[in-house]
C-alpha cells in the first residue's frame, strides 16, 4: 500500500506545482492588464481636449460679460436710488 500512497503523494505534488504556476500566470496577466488600463486612462482624446479648451474660453468670455452686465446694473440701480431720493 505504500506504493499507492507514494503515487498519490507524487500526483498531489505535481498538481500543486501546476496550480502554483497557473496562479502565477494569472497574477502576471492581471498585473499587465492593470498597467495597460492605467496607461490608457491617462490618454486624452484630442477632440475632447480641443472641446474642453473651447468651452473654457467661452466660459471666460461669459464671465466677463456677466461682470460687465453686473457693473452696469449696479450703476443703473444707483442712479434710480439717487433719483428716488431727490
């Protein structure tokens, strides 16, 4: 019976080695995939970058217009208050 036990032990050791190698290959594949995803996450679509730049410029122009309109409204309100008070 000890021959059967040695054979079973040998097969079990081989299976453990194959499992360890398979796990190592899976871990390596996962690391490669994670690195690839991290790299692609930093890539920027040129069309989106251009649109972002355009929208940021438009935002600046609109802020300037709002500031100008606000100053004009403040001036008009001040004139009305002066006329109502006097």
